[in-house]
């Protein structure tokens, strides 16, 4: 029987020159409505087109947490965490500008620091993460801290 081999990066493979850039994901009306149903966050600025017109944004906007959640998914799709991340341990996050229906977001992450934690089987990797729209505007940004396995 074939054995699974993680495609993720191990702690020792990360350094301050490591950068990851995801593909884009376009935000749809269905995304907003499905996220609202999943989370029970039915704030009309996300779910009511007529109400959205009365806001400073002039239209509905995506939930901030939808953007963050999709960014985590975009990072996962790149594979650098597959089978090697032990835990997502920290998050500092800022919501800089609205993500609207039709926007295409992507994530850019750069390693800020690493700290070995041999007792935990690896080490902490801190990423500076930015979420950019199709105009290269920063919509969200912050730091993610993940605990990553050491090489076997």
C-alpha cells in the first residue's frame, strides 16, 4: 500500500527570505449568502442589496471573517502547510478596506521570524500576511503564527 508523504515545508526549511503567493479567488454573491447562513451573521450590509446601497460602501461587502477564512484556504491550497503544520497558534489581524462582490483576492505571506521549539517537535513560524485585491490594494493584513514540524 502506498504511504502518504507530506508536501508541506518543515520548520528547518523556513527563513526570512521565504515568501508564498497564492492564486486568486473571486468573491461571489453566493459566497456572502453561504457564509451568512453558515455563521448566522446576517448583517444587512452583507445580505441585503438595497440596504448595502445606503452604506458608505454603496453596495454589499463581504464579511471580514469571510476574507480571512478564504485567505487561510488560499494558503492551504499552496501546499506548504500540508502534513507539516501542527497548529495555527496565533493571529493579529487588521481589516483595512472592504472586499466586494466581484473582487478577486489573493494572499502574500512572508516569513517574519522563526523560533525552534524542540520540545513541541518543531518550531514557530511567524508570517506577515497581506490580502490583496485585483488592484493590488491591501484589504486585510496581519501576522499568523503556526507551529510547524521538524524534519523527521
